[in-house]
C-alpha cells in the first residue's frame, strides 16, 4: 500500500455524519429559541403592572446586589467581619435554624442536593443499610441525575407510586428492608401535597417499627406549618434529620441546611468538605437567608391563607369559562403553592400567558409544561407578597382574559 492509498487517520463518512450535524443544528436552534422565549417572558413580567407572582429571577443582577446590601444591616452589625469557611454570619444562621427547628445542631450547605446525599450516606453508615425508601416523584429521583446511587452509593425503593406521600401501611408492609425513610414535605411534583398530621405521625411510627430512621426533605418545610397547625419545631421533631432550603419559600439567593443530632451534623461537616461544599466565603447567601427568616417566614401563613382564596377564584373562573375541563390541584391548596391543569398544549398556554402580560400588563400564570396527566398541561401557582393584592374578582377577571386568548 502506497502513502496515497492509506486511509486518513480521522476518516469520516459524510453520509454517516450528516444526521449528527442536523441533530446538532436542531439542538442549537432549540436552545436559541428557548433563550429568546425566556427573554420574552422576563421582559413581559418586568413590564406587567400587576402580577400574581413576582419571580426573584426577574430583577437584574445589579438590583439584587443593591437590595441585599441595603438590607444587610437588618441581620448583621456594621462592623461584623465577613465569614471564613463557615464562621461569622454563616454560624449565626446555623444557630437560628437550629433554634427554629428544635434540633441540636445545623450545618450550612451550598445546595440541598449535597446536604441530603451527605445526610443519607451518614445514616446508611449508622444503620448498616444503604437503602432509602422515598417517593418516585421526590426531588432526588427526578431532578438530581441519579446522584444517590452514582455518587453516594445509595439504593432507593418506593413504598408507593400514587401521587401522594406513602401511608403507614405501605411503609410497614414494604417488601424489603430499608435503613432510612425519606419524606418530601410538601411533595412538590405531585402538586405540593401534604398528608394530615395524623397520617404523618403514623407514617413516622411505621418506619420506627422497622428500625428505620426518618429524614425529612423539607426544602419547603417553612410553608407547612399552617396545614399541620403545628410549629416548625414540632414538625421537625418527628424526624431524625431535616433538610431545609433558603431560596425555596424564603427567597434567599441559594443555600441549604441540614439539622439533626450533633453527632450526625459533626459527621456531615466532614463529608461536606469531602464533597467540596466547604466554601471560603458564603456571606451573601447567608445574609439573604437570614433576611428570609426575618422578613418572609412570618408572612408564610398569610400567603397560605390567601392562596386558598386565589385557588377558589381560579377554579370558579375556569368553570365559568369556555374551557372544556380544568382542575386546581390540590383543592384547597396545602401550602401557598399549587398546580393548575388545562387540556391544551403548553405552547398555546404559554403564548396566552405572555401575550396577556404584554398587552394588558397583567401576568396571571407563569410557564406551562406537559408534565401533568396525558393530554394536560400544568403550571405552578405561587401566592406571595404580590398575590396578596389580588382579590377574588381580580383573579376571575384575569382568568376570563386568559381564556379568551386561548379560544382566539
């Protein structure tokens, strides 16, 4: 074989590469379209004179930094130093959360994904069982890329597949042993649903009968107190350990905390370092979390109460409209967040939502997804400070305009 006869080292068949090139171009086009749609939604939201919910993602970076700097004096002293590897304002935050949840100790984590992996691998070492019983709609199963088995060597089983928390009988009668029962309160992807207080205590007791520890995924635990009619400490007291988020419900920049026995938290701090979660400085996140505890936490019961008013008005407004079918879920809401289901494609509903905000300066719904039952689209509704301004009549009026746009 001569040199001219030799195949190139990186030969490529044009016929085989064409589909790959087309797929890459399609992906780039989809990403560009998504960026354009996101920019349009943000512009419409910022231009809306009235919005049922104001997303913390809408203000600019400079606005968020300025707001944080202006409010920092509410939770820090004028001469307080910045934190270094978790001291200072971060330690203050940990102490406040421990007191709120009635736990011996708390460790701050940069993310809830990391906090829960660390907590559950620590429990696995203590129980001698790396199997975690949890719901298939829970955050680790849907939104963490298989982190439990891939990163932490944990195995998961599902006591139930129904869109609700498991019952005591389902936990008690599950066919194989598990070391930890993990309960997400509320179960977000099922519609921010919660059990009754009696059901929750019975589920926890059933896990104890099996010699399993109980861990609460309490990313949104802050908003559960109204439904249970119990304090945060009483709710958290049912579990051996609890994770809470500082940007969900409270509006912080990011961050999470793991609360539990001091021995567990001390071990978790070691694993946090191993996982790369011991950051040099975290004061912006810690300050925003403390502000959320001061400003937002006391108002959550008010938000939950008004969410029920908004949900009822949405249900009535949709029932009076020309849509063939609709559902508010759960009805009434268990927290200040809930779902709305409609039998239309997401792109139709998204266009109606954005168009309404652009033309009438009223933003009723956020983004819609094809995540509901077959043939239905779902959106999540959050009622917070902006929503308190809406009366039931305001909601019905906005629903009528939204439905008119769907029909058009």
